[in-house]
């Protein structure tokens, strides 16, 4: 059984106490870069999903559960690290966004 560990470095708390994620450029622990746009809510389950785009290859859009996006993983050589690490915050023009 895997133990879930959450990295709180990039998580911010909104006015209504909902857990959200800082928008910006993230680096996956394997090295690739991704642009996080927002956190969406699954229409049937209510699960929070991170909406992001890979910044390489076909630049496709993806979603991943927030809990998985922010978890700490253990590498093959037994090092613990964030699955995704915020490396550059994105500034949005809309103050309520």
C-alpha cells in the first residue's frame, strides 16, 4: 500500500477555504515542464482536477487529480520528491480569477 504525502509549497487557500493550486510553470520530477491553468471540479464526483498543458511535444492539455498532482513520490533510488514543483508563478490580469 502506498502512503499519500501532499506537497503544500504550491497550494494556496482561496477566500471560501477551497484548496486551489498556484497557477504557473511546474517541473515534473522526471524533468518536463507544464503550464498549470486552473483547478476544475469533476461534474459527477466533485473531485478537484488540475488542468495543465505540457510545454513540449504536441503541447496537449491534461487533467490530473489535485491530490495526485501535489503528492510526494519516492523515486526508484529511494529519494522523496514532489511529483510537480512550481518553478515560475503565472500572473493573471483578473484579480478575482
